[in-house]
C-alpha cells in the first residue's frame, strides 16, 4: 500500500508539474519568443481601434499590402473599439507588455511615455534614416517623439439648416452674439428642440475638450501659458466659461447635459432635437445613415465678436507609436513608415473621412461627401488645436474642470471660483 | 493490555491501526506523509488555478496598497498606510461610501419585497398554469437583458424628453419633465430604481423555488388551527423561507456593492458625484488618474467590506 501510494503520489505530482510547466511554456510562447519564426519572419502585433471604424475589410487590405511589400514581416491586427483599446493599452503599458505597434490618442501619450512604455521614435527615425519633414505633426515629450498622428479628425460646428431656416436665422452664426441669437430662436421653436448640446458626462469627460475649450481655441485663446503650465484664470478663459454659462442661463442648452454623453449629442442632432453641435467630422456618415433626410452644414466654430485672427479648430488623431518592450522596433517602424507614406496615408485618410498626417498626402475629395470638402477648406484656414494632446493625466484634467463647470452651471459656485479651483486642481496634477 | 488500547481510542488524532511487522518509526514517517499528500496531488489543478487567479492578484493588490506610485514607477517605495489615509480622508471616497450604502441597502430591500411579492403571485393556486407561465416570462424579462442593454433602455426612457416624462406629464403627475439621471437630486434614486428593476427576477425565481418547497401539510395544519392568510404568511411562509431570504439578502448586498457597469453606463458617477460609488471611484483612480496605489487601497477597503458580508453569509450557511 505504502509503495503504491507513493508511486501514485509521484505520478500525480509529476503530472501536476508537467501541467504547470506546459502552462508556463505556453505563457512564454505567447510573448516575444514566438514573434520570430524559424524562417526569420517577424510577427508584429498592432493594437488599434481604427479597423472597426473603417469600411469593412479596408484595414485588412492595407495590412495585406504592407505584408506583400515586406514578405518577412507579418502583422497581427488586434482590433477593438476605442474604449476597449484604451483599457488594454493602459494595463499593457503598466505591465510593459504593449503590442509592438500601438494606435494612440494624443491624450494618452504623456502617461504612457512617463511609464517608459513607449519607444523614443526620434532615435528610431534617425536609425531608419527617415526624414520627418513630411509629417504634419509629432507628439513630443522633452524633445523626443512618442506619437505620430496618422489621420486627423476635426470638430467643426454642425448646423441643422431646416431648424435654423424655420426659426428665421438668416445666416450661420460666425460670432458668439450671433450664435446666442440663433440658439435662442431655434429653442423658441418648441417641440423639444434646443439650440445647442453640451455633453458633460464625467465618465468620459471629452466634452470639456470638444464642446467647451473649442470656444476658447476658436477665438485664438489658450488654456496654457507659453511654457505649458495651466492658465485657466485668463480673461479669455473667463469670457469663454461666462459665455457658456449665459447659454445655460438662457435655457438654450438641451436638458440633461450634466450626464449627457457624446453619443447622446450626436443622436439628438440626428433626430433634429438640437439645432447646432460641435462634433467630429467622423460622424457625418453616421448622421446621414441614421437620418438621410437631415439637411445640415459644416462651419467654423464661432469666435468672440470682432475676432479676425486665425481660428483654432479642435482635432483628434489616430496616432501611432512603438512599444519600448518591442523586440522588433525597426520592423515596427517599417509599418509606421508604410502608413505615413504619401499613397497609403491618402488612402487611409479618405477611407476614414479624416485629414492626412503626411503633408504631401491629399484626401481623395472626388469620392467623398461635399461636406467633407467644406471641412477640408475650413481645416486649411484654421489652426488644428488640441492642447490636451501630450498633457499628463489629461482625462483627469478634463474631469476636474468638468466638475467645477457643473457646479458653476448649477449656480453652486461662481465662474471665477470654478476657474480658480480648476486652476488649483490642474496645477497639482501637472 | 486494556489501558494502552483505551488510551489510543481516547485520542482521536492517533493512528487507529499499527502494523506490527514494520518498525514503528518508519511506518509513522512514510505512510502518513504519502497519504496526506495524495489529496493535494488530486487537488493541485484547482489549487494552482486558485493560486494564480485569486491568491496572487489579491496579494499583489494588497502589496500595491502599501506602496507609492506602483505600476507607473518602476521602483515604488513602501509608504505604510499613507494610501489608506489619502483615500479615507478624500471627501469623494466618503461620498462614494454613503452613496454605495444607500444604493445597496435600498436595492436589496426592494429586491426582497418585490421578489417575494411576485413569487407569491406566481405560487398562487388561484391562477391557472398557462396564466402563471405567461406572467413568469413577463416578470423574468428584466433579468434576461445584459446590463449594457438595461443602461441604454433606461437612458432613453429617463431622458428629459423620454417616455417616462411623457407619461408622467400626460397624466399630470408632473408639471414638467424631470432630468432623472442628470439632476443631482434624482440621479441616485434613478440608478437605484434601474438596479431594482434589473435584479428582482433573480430573487423572484429563488424565492419561488423556496415557496414550492414548503410542505402543504404546514398550511393545512395552520388552517385547521384557524389561522388567517396573514398569520399563515407570518408564521409558516416567512419562517420556512428565512434561510433562503437571509442568504439571498447577504449575497445581494455583496453583488450590488460591486455594481459598476450600470453606474458607469448611465451616469458615470455624476452629476456632481451624486452617484459616485466605491466601484466607480476605484476605477477612476486607476484608469483615469493612474493612481494605482490609492486605487489598490480603495479596492482593499471594498474587499474588507465584502469579506465582512461574506462572513455573515458563510455563518448563515453553517447554521443551516
């Protein structure tokens, strides 16, 4: 009995050890050791949220083209919606297991770079003898590039022309007074129609960037000092928030704004419940698909009365970066180079209804919506602005500003107090 | 001879059988070791899974909560209880505790009352089998939706221009539409209501099973004693259901305290922190502020609260 028991135990422990070892080997295998096979083919992992937002199959086609041009590189696309990609990358950056090539939003770059998760692309570009003069912009931290914007999306003013015509608004508002007037007139139409929508949901507080700061940037203002420190107590900032408060006090903002999400804003505009919104050009297709009868135009964001300078136009990017943990940085950069090449970048920006990150690329306007051409003209006349890009903890900055703005809009504190408190919060975070 | 035998019997820890053919020291050294390790061999796959999936992550989070700037910094330093002090003095955390308490107690109480009411309706002898089956399907519907669908449905219905306000203003219950999820005064009650709506069917099904398990003899005996329906409910139904009721209530308190998706998708903890819960607070600390140390401290506090509730649950189960 004793001997057979001992034998059985040995077998069981042996089997258990084998299971553990196999498991460990499998875990190891899923990491870097398998990224180069015996024939020397390198497999790159590329995490992004772009494929689900592009016409079906078009992203795979681009990747296939790249693989054809580079037979020794295979690309494994890890595609997921924006929010899931963000969460995966946050945990990947924390554990230094980011995929080789990562799709980035400018707002994440500072945090990821500070964690040492992103590779310095300046030196990679130098090693590859790549001349960055074709790039429209680069997101840098302490002089080193960590992200290259591949496609840019702008946030102009969308105006429901049926509602404005019905309300007797003669021309699209170009300054704040005209906007207030148009918003009041369209709200007066009744029937659940409001002049403007302001999504201030704190779960994803991007409304602060797209719907609040856009007013400041459109009038040439800045939320930062020239050396990049928070400057929320400037007269321009005060006037912007006072203006938004006056819109709120006039009752022209769609109800429910304190927990309204960006998709609610788009939905309300699509349904004709809101006459004007500041929204991403990327939503044009969606709006037209959901309400083909909606007649709307795309316009620059109104500036302060009498402002004649160049207007800032909010933008968001599909950016790209390389993981510091990648063992194949040179191959990874080949993929970046391919996506930034004149031809591919034109193709990608046309497919995405965005504007190219390569300044020699031109989106194919002949095949796209006429609204897209208007937007491209506005884009060329404006300064693409997004001061949250490259800032540390940008989502936190937006949230603290959002909470203080909500207190001001609900008359729980003054606009001056809201800005002073936001300034304090931002100063402690940066 | 009798005395040593009695002594052996009297000590339950000692080996009941002694093999006289082998030296005693050797038999004690080998056989019990092999025997005592064999079960662990069988259990090893489960033990390894528990270790990898539960013990290691929990221990890691606990260790993170005592360090500064974990994950973000490569070499975090030990800071003792500083993170706990930060979290426990953060007014947002205290608001989150208050909101979570209100949310879980009202949700659980309402789940119990509604679940029991509907279970009794479905257990009645007054209605026919088909009618009961139809109602059973209707009552269970909310439980069949995933939480994302529940959130979308209720966001649309509770919109200032949504169905709920339309009905309430049409029947003159309200003068004008209420911004249920967007107003700090109503948001917490609105999300609690949604949680009650989506969770009561589980109680209903469990309590219905409990009700069907109560012997009819007890009701007949009560009827013979001249008990009224209320007396039957109070003195037969409730005592018979008590173990199920207590277990369900404790489990619901634990589950509801961890509700994240519903809050995140309806209000995100807003407006003005009116629906901030421990779960949303922890999430924001980790994935928005990248303060993984304070997030870990907050998570450990939630773990402790859940463990206290789990202790009640285990004790209840042992009593049964």
